[in-house]
């Protein structure tokens, strides 16, 4: 293990990235790797990209004074879609409804979201971005996407990666 990296629980992204850079296969063309080695390299590269993306997200959260849960919620609130109910948000974020209430309370105090009665059922509360929230969400997306490892790819390469990832995760 690299001496400057402290061990931690789970798979250490920095260690995987360091090993990726120092492995004898670094820089070898994928066509020249065995299937087993290619699988290892792909996982290592995903871990490295994930670590870099995590760093970009952490920087954006500091700049925008957001917590990770509040940023996740803002990311899900598409200003061009119907506002989701609090129950829907809890499901999409895989958390308890009381946690969503807590996050929304904080965002509402900052003027980023508002609760409204649902259009189809007035008893249901939906959550919508305010104008300030829309601007904050745009900034969050801009900062994260501009600093992500994918920003080093051309538009054509990003589209190709998008298609491949859709296929890999089964959303294509």
C-alpha cells in the first residue's frame, strides 16, 4: 500500500487509483489485456473516476454550502418536471420520510425549495424548486460536471461512454 494513504473501511479508492497508476498494465491498450486483467482494470478505472468525481462533488458542496443529502435532493428536483411528492423523494433517495422532511426544512429556510399542495391531490405535499433553488441547482450541476473526470473527454467520447454505461447498468 502507498505509505501516504491511511487505511480505511471498505475499498480505498485512493489505493486502487495508486495501484492503477503503478500496475504493469498501466497504459497497455485494452485489446492487449486478457479478459481477467481487463475486468480488473475496468473496475480500477471506475474506482479512480469515482474518487475523482467524489472530490469534485465535495468541492462543489463546500462552494455552495450544501450537505450531500441536500445536494442529492436538489439534483433530483428537475425544474422542468412535475414536482415530486415528499414520499416519492424519500423513495428515490432511499431514506425515511422524516429524513426528507428534515432536509426539505433546511432547504426551505434557505429559500431553495417550497412545499405546495399536489396538483392532483391537494392533501399530498410536493416539493418544488424556487427561482433561487433553480439557480443553485444549475450551479451545482455546472460545477460538478465541469470538474468531473468525464469533462476531459470530447463530446463524442462522452456520448459513447453514456451509451456504454446505459448498456452496462441496464437502462438502455
